[in-house]
C-alpha cells in the first residue's frame, strides 16, 4: 500500500488506529517528491526539516495520548502566495524571491492548529496572474497527465502535487478560477469558498475583492475536511464573515431530492470543446438519475464577466503590487541610487511580463478621465451579474457548468496570446465577481486521457449543501 | 484696484488614540525609529488593515462640536502614489463619501474690543479619517542617503477641510486657533504644530473686489506654526496681487513655504501633479456610524468653549474679554473655576490669571499644568492680600516664588517676614522721620507742588521694605502734611 496515494480521510483512520505513523506518511510523500518533483516542478520551497519535525511531534503527541487536531499528521502543501512563518513566500515572482514573512497566514495558523504537516510551498503563476502556470519566475509546472501540457493556473503547483501524489491536501487561492481551473486540468477537486468564509490574512493580495483561499483535494470528503480546518471568522480580515465555525464533514447521506439544479445555457455555447460539453452533460444526466431536478436557466450577463473581471482585477492589482518597490524588502536593483530610477529598474526587472501588463492596464483604468469609463462601469456591470445570479438562485439551488472550455492545453500554446489565455477563465470568474462558492469536480476524461472538470456553484455560504451534492455526484461517477 | 483674498484651509489633526488607525501599534511620540511598527503598518505582503474604532469616535466628537452631518455610511479609499515612507504604495484615506460634511466654527473679529462685536462663520466642507505616512530623514553629506522611520506610519489623522470662507491671513489664524481650541477641549489632538500633530495646507486666490468669479488658486504647503500660516498667506496674497497688477497671470501650482527665508518656493504645477487614482479600499468594509452610537458619543462631549464663555459671563459677571481669555483653553478655564472654589471674588482672580499667570506662561513658554502653583494656592495668596496681611505689590513677588518653588504663600510670607505693617504708631514714626529728613521737599509740597506726595510714599515704603500698608501710609501722610 502506497500511503501517498491515499486520501486524507483514509489516512486519518490509519493514523488514529496507529497502523501507520505520521512520519511514515510523510516519508511516502517525500520519496515521491524526490523521485519526480523536479520534472513536475510543482514546488518552489520544500520544507523537509520542518515537516519532519511536525510529523515527529504528532507521533509523540499521539503516543502520549494527547488530544490531536483534525488533520493530525496529514501532509499539506501550501500555494506560495500564502504566508508560512519563517519560510520563503515568493508568490512565484522574482521580486519576492528572497522574501521571508515573519508571520503565518490565518489559514496556515489554523492548519498548524489542527496538527497538519506542512510539506512545502507550491509553484504558481506570478502573484496568481495566469491560467497556465507559465508565468512563474521558477518555470512552469507540468501536468502529471502529460508533461507537455499545462496543469492550469494559477494554483498549478498545488493541483499537480495532488495529481502526482506528492501531497495529500493542498491550499490554493482563487481570484478568477485559480483553484478550479488547475483542479479541472489535473483531475482533482477544487473549491473556492464564499468570499469572506476563509480569512485572507496572510494571503498575498492580487485583487482583494476577488481573492479567496481555496481547497484542492483528491476527493470531496477531503475537501470538507480541509475546509472545516481553514474556514472561520478572523478579526484580522475586515471582509471576513462573522459566523460560527462549522464542521463540514459531519453527514453525507441527507435527502437531497428537493434540490433543483440550474443549467445556464450561456455556459454551453460557442468556444466550448465538444468532448468537454458531452462529458459535463453526461454528468448532469447522472445527477438527474440520482433524483435531482434540473432546469435550463439563462444568465445573460455571462459574456461580460471576463471583461468586468479583468478590468477590476487589474485595477486592484496595480495598487496591491505598488508595495513591491525595492525600498524595504524583496528584490532591489543594484544599478542605481536615484529613487525614481531605482523604482523603475527594480520593478522592470523584478516583475514578469504578465504582471507588468496587468499593472499597466490597471493603472490605466484607474486614471483620471478613464476611471468612469472602465472601473466604475465594470463595478456597475458586476452588480448586474450579481443580479443575474440572484435571479437564478430564486429558481434553483445550484448551477452546473463546465469548469473550463477545454482540457489541459499544451505549454506554450497560448502564452503569446493573452486574450485567448484569459478566455480559459470564462466560466469561473463569475463566482469571484459575485462572491459565491464554486467547486470543480473531475467529470471523466477526453480522448487524450485528460481530465475534464464540472463546476457547481451555489448561493453564498451554501458550502455544506454544495459539498453534499458534490459528494453524491462523485459517488455516482464511481459506479 | 482693491483686491480681496479667498482662502480655504485643509487641516490635518493627529488623533490622540493610544494605537494606530489600522493596527495595534503604539502612537507614542519620540520612540526610537521604527520601534513602533508591525507587519500591518509596514505594509508587508498579505497583511490587512483593521479599523481602530476609537479613531472614529474621536472624529465624530469633532464633527459634533462643529455641527457637521455624519454620514451613516462612509467609505475608505486608496490614494495611490510612490514614496519610500509610504510602505503600501497607497495611503488609506476617505474620498468619495467621507465621514462627515458641513458644520462651521465662529471666529471673533472684535480684536478684544467688546463694543465692536463681530463674529464670522467659517463653514466646514468635510471631515474625514486617514492614515499618516512615515517620515523620511534625508542625510546630506558626501554619501548622502535617505532613511525612513515608520513610527508615524498609520498614526490616525483627521482632515478638516474648510470652505473658501476666509478672506484674510488674520481670519485664517483665528480659524486655526478656534479649531485648536475645540480639539483641545475635546482632548483628541495634541495640537502642537511644531511637533507636526497639527498640520495645515492652504488654497489661496485673489480677485478684484466686487468680482464674482474666483481667481486661479495656488496651494501653499509646509507651514509649521500658527504665525507661519499668517506670514505665508500674507506673502502669497501680496505675491498674487503684484502679479495681477503688473498684468501677469497666476499659475495653478503648489508652493512650499520656507519659514527661514520667509518666502514661498515652487514645488510643482497642477498639470504635473500626481494622479492619485483613488478607488474604494477593497480590504475594508464600509464604515457604518449608527445614530445611537452618535448619541452615546454626544453624551461624552465636554462643555465647549462658546458655551463655557456664556456661562462664565452669566455666572461670574466678569467682562466679555475676561471670559474669552479664560475660556481660550480648557485648562485655563478649569484652573479659574477650581480657584473660585477657594476664593470668592471672580474678577480679582480673573485679573490675576490674565495678568500674572499668563505672563508666567508666556515667559516660561509652557502650559498651565506645568506651573508649580495650584489653583487653591493662588486663592490662598489672594486671601492674604484681602486680609491685609501682605500688600498687593508684595503678593506679586510671592507669586513668582510660588511658581518657581511650589511652596505655599503663607510659608513664604512667614519665612521672609513679609507681613504687612498695619500698626499706626509704627508707620507714623517712619512718616515723621521721612518728613524730617526732607524738609525742603515738604516746603515745596506745601507751597503747591503736590506731585511730591508720591515721593513721600516711596520713601516710606523704602524704609519699611515695602511692608507698610499703603492705605495707612497714604492716610497718615495726608494728615501730617496738612499741618
């Protein structure tokens, strides 16, 4: 039995019955990373020493009969834009290649509190800006299903680590689909929770009003476990929602017969790959067989979501990334001591092309004379899109769509054409614009053997039910 | 042609909260550089601001004091610009919907002449909250460099923007004084311009009297004292008038006041002024200030200066000028009222405070709390005068000693033997001696040179080392010189 192939809930049983130790579990993961980690390139920092100490601590605690957290001894990897105290946090960027935060992100603090074993920091598109993981200062992550293909972005390192059994659980972040797209391309589960459910404290901001820490796991039960650990109100994040913490792992067998599922027709139009469409429709049929009622709905605002998303995320990014100026931490050019030139050279050299593109465009849309035409208009359309969803959710409980129009494309295929690349997010950005939860689930494979993703979106804070529906779907697919 | 000036002031007041506006760091002044910082105020990656409720409470106090309207919902915004002492690359401020609009303060233009009572209302445009930036320290030598101190970074600021209602540097000075008075009464700002906890920028334009349209304005920055504001505005108004008179045009630009050279220098034109790209701060939720909270804060407001002055006029029947001076600062007014608990002649106490006490404060350049004399001690001194134990003149010397040593009047009088001589026989003896010694003067006096009366008094006082009761001396001298 290869321990690293198991799910977290399976390992939890083995660990609790003391059939295996945390160190053994960690060893299996580390062995796997050592043999193939370089070729997949999913890690920026491997925290071997720290992980071993954490695993040893869990084993000792267990043998002395002390109370252990819900994730005791389970290996977790963390996307490299989420701070783990005293470890590099590069955000996949040259400008932060030497940055070590003296604090834990709240999500990481919670993981540590549950005795999880943090194994490393995963590779990603620079500051989360990308759909293919090619925008990393540390080189692209490869898709374990086909090393010539992208794992999806920007949480590509987290998704690929799971798909190649280099981790058991993974944290990612999702600003426009950055958890769900790689989950879909790598055949794993990816959840973007409701905005404000998981604290953003310690998640390095890309676009503050859209960013959310998300869960990548091998199945839905694991996803519930991980979400239960990291969700909850945090007074250090003013946008965090003040609700009582929940255990999402409790029951899976509820009667879900009255649940109505909407199929928005705008998500099945032009640009959608034929095989993806067929598989997702088959998935919907499977849910119907489980007794769910499905109906077609219309979301006319859908085709605007990409434009609105990119205007807003670039605007916020241009401001969020202003702090990387070389003056206090991170990379600084050694070429000059002139202040303005120092800023220019540091940022020119420190940032990659896509990040610079977004900073420039974001600065533009916030500028005098353009603010109304772009930023304010985008905010207005964002409200319209929200109303679209509100209307749909009056009729149905969940919406089912493909996660992405295609399966994993080849590395290099779209990198020269940003607009085509941006369209990879066409089905995912709406959930960020509206703040609703959305999950990507594996839904068969195409003729190349590449995973296909199905997305379920729910009302704000409907995670509990969303996970149950997802579980039902997953069980059905297994049969 | 006669020109009139139009001035609007933007005043930044550092709020006296214990911690910063978006993190828990201390706001104490004068700590070692960067000792009062944390990842949040240093703007490190991934951290988030959390609003300090106390700063809102303080700003609401000011809005209530000037009668402004508090927006139940207001928003924070980012003001984007690059500077090393601005660690996030943006300042969190309020832009489109600030904490409050409206309100006014009244300035008194009667110049201490109560008969020409002339008040003017200066309207407030808006009041909002924002964070301060750090401090850049430029070291200029052969390898010149700039160091940054982030202790001030994130210290809460309240910006008070006036409408362009001020028409002279003097009015600006009085308006600032009035704001300072309110801030001090509310105990929400240290109000020391030199220390930078009260700062002021001015928008200035001039136009021919009678003209309706506004002239082109300039912005004057870097005025670091009350007097500096008055001087800078005088300078700038004259500069603008000179330009217009010689047929020139005012440029829309930002100027810096140089306190030493007493002139303004060019900083930048408005055409190249930075575009701050304001947009709503996504890391903070809207600021909600509910009615019942406002009511609660209202109940904590102290008596404000204008009310206090009215009350002093009615209750203590002192002249308007006295009431204005005594209520000019809360500490002075408190000192006065505390003194009256021990001493029951309001006008006499007022005279002493306006005379001796304020003179000491001016000479020592300090606050009333710094003097070693307590209100009850001053009252004790005045009672010694009333009881005829010391003369008013000696009392002034005793007062000085009390201020310097913190000792009580009675002790000093006793130790130095300053008790007034009220024994008629004793004084008569001295008077006789003086008259005997100055026969010529006596003759001159008797032949009509009445001015010499003062000379005799002086001689008697000299002989008694000032201790003789002046009233008695007067009376006895008159009697003796009649003969």
